[in-house]
């Protein structure tokens, strides 16, 4: 595990599964616009949380790129889920701003709701095709900016799927 202190809060990078973060208040879903199960992170989160999540999501969809919305966590070990719609690389513009908005809005929502710890997957880097290194630069830079701005969120954990994604994020963090 790699970590860094920012303004009294902690930024962590770990390899793992976003549905298995027992000590975190809110995990982030790399959602689709309809907030439906699908593949990747969204599939795993909906499977683990159960059908009540899909019902709550129906009342909030659709969302637009860069937007974040909050639901309960249901059968996940986390009380909350923050659903973010990342940009589809090559289609939604400007991709860098839209991706940054996801991280910004997620942390702002957490701040408003008194959520103290958040787990993020690497939004947009799966089915949505964003190159991992480019996305990691935006993700890490934006989270660091937001942690400097707010006091409420004490821990942000990036939960990376596989050794390679963890290594890329570590390298990018060292360069910032
Ligand atoms: P998007 O549609 O935003 O690209 P995906 O869910 O397809 O979202 O993928 C986002 C990233 O999350 C990819 O790097 C993918 O490998 C990773 N990922 C997939 N399943 C999980 C999981 N259970 N926990 C954490 N990361 C995951």
C-alpha cells in the first residue's frame, strides 16, 4: 500500500476489489448513464449490493458525464455508494474536465453528507477506454486539490484492479 498525507487527510493506493472495502463509508461506482448493472465496476457493485440498489437507481437516472449521485449501500459493507458517470474516451468532450468533475463532485457530495472515507475505482479506464496513465494524472491531481479544499473527508482510497494499474498510479503519484 502506498500513501500520502494531504492537509491532515490520507490518500491511499491499493490493489483490490471495490466491493470488498469494509472500512470505507462510501465506495464509488463507475456507473453508466442509466445507473444500471452492466459490466466492470457497475456489475460488481450491483451484484454485491442487491436488487434494492437497482430500484433506488431508477429514481435518479439518467445522469450526465461528470455528474455524481448518492445512494445507500444496501448489502455492500459500505453505508453509501456514490455513482459517477465518467466520459467515454473519444466521444465526451472535454474528457479531462468531465473526468475531473467526477472526482470533484464525489468528494463534494461526501463533504455535504458527512462521509469521511471514500473508495474510488479508476473511473472511465475500462469499457469507456480512457488511457490509464492519463486518467490517473487527472484523478490524483483532482483528489489532492479537493482534499486541500475540504476538511471533512479524512481518507480517499484508490482501489486499483490489478498490479499494473496500481504500478501506474504509484508512478503518477510520485511525479505529482
Ligand atoms: P468505465 O465504464 O468507467 O470505464 P469499468 O467498470 O469498465 O468503468 O472500469 C473502470 C476500471 O475499474 C477499470 O480499470 C477496471 O479494470 C476496474 N475494475 C473492474 N472491476 C473492478 C472491481 N470489482 N473493483 C475495482 N476495480 C474494478
